[in-house]
C-alpha cells in the first residue's frame, strides 16, 4: 500500500500546485488545502511523526513555514519553536543480575532468558533472605493480606503473578494484581525487592516473562523488581521440601495467605533501568489584535501534530510486522484545521479585537507533554488567555454530520455561541467537562475556558490504517468553517468568556464511592514524587492548602514516588477521611491535612 500511496501523493502535490511555504495560498478555508496538508502529514515520508524524532522535527518545520507564510509572528521572542525535554523510554543498564544460593549451590540467571528486570525497578543491589508471599496482595477491604503474620523488613519477597481469582474476569482482586501495585506494597512493607513468578495456574507452558516497556510512571527508587522463570522458584520450594504447584493450589483454593521464609535459600539481586531522554518541540505563531485594550488578551487555537511512529506506544494494531502509523485523522486533520484557521484569521487580522496564538503541540500521545510544557512556560501570563480551542480528530465527519464538542460548560457563554454559529447544520453533541484526553486539559488546569472539537473515534483509531484516503475533506472543511465562526465570536466579543469549574471525575473508588481530591497531575514531570500542576477551585486539595507546583511525597502515610503510588494510596480511603499530606514546595517540606471529598 505504501509504495503506491507515495505515487498518488506525488501526483496529488504536483497537480494541485501546493508546496509548503507557497506564498500564493488561498486565505480561504478550502477542502483542497485541508487534504493537501493531511496527505503530506500522514505520508510514509514522515513515519508516523513520533515525538522527538527527525520526522517530528520536519513536521514542526512544515508548520512553522506555513504559519510564517500566512503572516504570523513567532511567539517565543524571535523563534516559532519551543523546545522541551522528555523521557522517551527506558533501557536496561549494565547492572542487572540475579543469583540464587540454595542448599549450598549458587545459580546465576541470564537476563532476558531466565529473568527480566521490571521496567519500574530502581537502581539498586540487594541481597538477603527470601520470603514467599503468595500473590503479593494486601487488600484490607477484601480482608486479604498475603503479608499477614510475617515481617519482610530487609528481605526480598517472592510473589506470584495474578490473584487467587485469576479465572474470574470481574474479580475485585484485579485492582490489586498489577506488577507495579504489588511492588509498591512490598516496598511499603519494608522489603528490599520483589521477585515475580508465573504460578502453575493458570496454565502457561511458555512461562512468558513481563514486557519491558515504559509505562511513564517513573521508577520505584532503591527498590529491586524482577520476573524470573518458574523453574527457578520450583527449585527453591524443592530445597525446602515443598512443591510450588501444591502450595499455589492451597493458597488459591483456601484464599488464606500462607507466607513463609525459605529456610535453605537466599538471593543476590541487582537492577538498573535507565531513562532515555530526548528533545521535542512545540511550534507557535501569534496574530496581534487591533483593539488597543483587548489585544492584550489571547485566544489560543491548538492541535497536536505528533502520532505513534511505528506504534511505539498506544497502538491498537496487533499484527506481527511493524507498520507506520500515519495518523491522518489523529491528528493530521486537526493540525491541518489549525493551519487553515491561522491563514484565514491572519488575512483579516485588522478585524480582530483580541490577539490569537496558533500552536502545534508534540508529545500529546505520550501524555500531553507538549501542551503541559507550553502552559507552564508561556511567554505571556496565563490569565491573559481567555479561551483555548483544541482540534483533535476532526477528519471523519459522518453522514449524520455529528460533531462532538467538549468543554461546553467551561464558560456560561459557550453554548449560545456554539448554537448560533451552526450555519453548517452540524449535528452537535455537547459535553460540559473541561478535562479529557487531549491538549485542552492542560489549559483547563490553568482555569482557562476550553472548547474541544472532535468527529469521533473509529475502527482505524491508533492503527496503521488511519490513512488520508479515509478523510472526509469536505466534511472537515465544514467543521473548520464552524470552528472559525465560533472562534471569531470569542475573539471579538466585548467581554471575555467567564470561567466555570466543571467537576472532574478523578480518584479511586471505595465501597461504590469515588474519592475526590481535586489535584491536577503534571504529566510532563519526571521528578520523584507526584507533581501537581494545579488544583480545582473549591476542591478538597485547595481547601487543604495544596498548590500548583507542589510535589507530593506522602499521602495518608503512604510514600509517594510517582503518580501510580498516589493512585494506589487513594484506594485506601473513603470520602470524609482526613489524611496527612506531605509536599515539597520551593525546596521546603510542608505538612498538610486534606479532607477527602466524594464524586
């Protein structure tokens, strides 16, 4: 498909006479320019536009040239580019080893063949006694604790994969059964490390080890975690006169934990996982408004231009052969819409009261990295931004003309504007919430009203088949025309849109209640702890004194080294509980109390 696709691409580009940077572009929003942009952005030449790659930079240059040709000025002093660093992935270090001493003999295991280091493991070397802790689960609400009656302080635990209800797809044990959760529990119990093993059930002849893939949660510092092949744990049981399969059956069927210390075995364990740091880019231009007062306020129109590359992260493709994820709808469509809007607004800049910023983000697919960096490193005060308009997947308008708009409740003015601008006869579906899985969330966290336009998901989402030939270019033009009319009214309104807090659903669950705190994560942070980018107005977090920029290190007595620790800690509480929270603010340790709310 890809070779033929390139031929079509070359013909299309030549036939329409459009090239990046062409100064004779039509300032009107046209279906032809939209599909030209999408065809290029979603071409194999750009290899899926993965954040931080050469192809990603090439797209940033393409957007920069287009904004420049349209007449926008650079946003960042004299530069259209905003550079930011991020963790692109992880790789094993040189210090990964494990050796068992059992009944006088020592056995060295081979990395990748006999064991794999857990991707969230810290850099540490430990040795000591081994403790079998069943499934490694400690769940007070289920009245189940594999650590009951045993002290694992200073020891290394052995824990089976899954849970005692591994054959129940709706088990309440599932929320406690992940590798990372079990490692966090072991650390909090005082263990130095954890060794995972596949039990004899469910039956797994290949004894598959966990994948070594980055989950963006950060490591568990100074804690070792590995997954070893089952035959090595069989030998530890045999050395103590036991049978592993029998022991698993006993624990599973009785659901009565039976931890024990191996009498005749010990372990030496070293782990090292290194983060791979890279650079990526946002690209932005600005149009200055004409009103002497209102030009000091800004409307931001944004879209992310990164995608999944060869499916490095977030892919739903299940084939064996790696393939380019072109991302025509996600989000070449939104990026094209953003550039078309920039071009049209620039052509009528003397009619604009407020100033406008047009920005392409990268790092969205990795967790809103680019937009999070953007809002935290703005060249203007964030309170001067009156609205953020986000375009993400607007290329598949269906036969019913259905367009979904999120953020409609984030200002009381929006629904009137949205309804009165619908000259395209779009079938609009409104969602009031300001948070969601795209870049507008980063702005809403700064108390900026947001609107997010989206034509819906489809079977090609996050798959290599999301190609330009499936784009509805005339439908996309209708969406972009509609967004122009909506945005134009916001830009030229006498009063800025008011900000409305729409409650966010976050937190853990307990007894059917959702625990609500009101913290907004900083997804771009890789510091030890849970960095907060903001707190919701009137939320328990705000009432308790938490602030943007705080790094949480303890929540209700639970150590917090990453966002997963925080999520797991929430599961231990119910609405109404008052918990002690420790944060680092301006290098100072601060102790707070937060009364948890409910959703």
